[in-house]
């Protein structure tokens, strides 16, 4: 049974040492960092920075493309049970793209809804991020997610700070802040049709002179 109370675990170590039972050095004992304030993890932006962006899709939602690097730095292991992305505005729900092999239409490629760009499955970590990381192990690749439309005051080319985090076996949620650029769709200007006619009463109507009718002479006398 796992012991989550670090004070109780430390007390048991003291009792074992007092009984003459030799233990490993403190820094090598499994659970010391998972139960204390340190998580023993490095979470940062990955190497493929050219793919890092938040892109507005045609339907108004946002496509999140985040290069992520996770490493277990200390002895022991971290079990990643879940992961998440948090937008800088409230209510910005973000869902990870599902493994394309589930749908079996294009099993080796990820793609966003109504978008032509595709991402090779081996470069994406969505389907392999939930795993155990022993000491020195890494998980690196692209995290792909779709979120709700942003508020109007977030503009094109604006840098945003978003949060990427995981949930481990101890119910801890270590996270990292990442700066990503926002790429929004160009605003469509509404075309207003203009009439070639001038305003009412802008010019006088032409006056047409009526032709006078003159009776032709018949050559006959009225007598």
C-alpha cells in the first residue's frame, strides 16, 4: 500500500535506521520527491518551436499546436495519468485530438476539423503521453488540441501565456507556462452595394415641349 503522508514515511525510515537496518541515501529513496513539494519533473517547450502556435480555424474555434518536453529528473518514477491545457481566459475548454487510429480513416495522420494541415502520428504525443516515466525517461512531441473561440479582445499575432500540466499518480498537477503566438483568421469586410443613381430631387426632370398640331389646307372654300 502506498504511503502518501511524507511525515509518516520519514518516521518509518528513522525507525528502520534505529533498528540497524541500512537504507539507501535519502536522495535515492523512491517517493521522497513525489510526496514532498518537488515533483522531480522538467516540463518545458519542446524543440520543434516552428510548429508552436494557436491558430483560429474556419469555424471560429482554436487549434493548439504545442511542442512539449517532459523528463523525470529524480529517482523513482512519475505516472502520467492525464494532461491538460488551460487558456488565459475563463471558460476556454480545450479537448485533445483523438488518436487517428481509432477512426481508421487516416490512421497515420492527425488533423484538425475542416483543416488541410496534417501532422504525422509519430510526431504527436496525444496517444502516448499517459505513461510511466522512470528516472531519466522523457516524453517529447506535439500536443494537439481544439478549444472554444477566444474573446474578441485577443488579436492576431498577440503573444499569449497558456498553461500545460499533467496529473500524476499522487494527484499532483505539475505544470509549466508557455508563450505561444495567436494566429487569427483575417476579418472579412462586408461589401456594400452602391447605386449609380443620385439622391432624390438631385436634378430637374427635363421639360418636353409638346408639338402644336396645325391643320393642313384642303383647297376647298367654306362658302
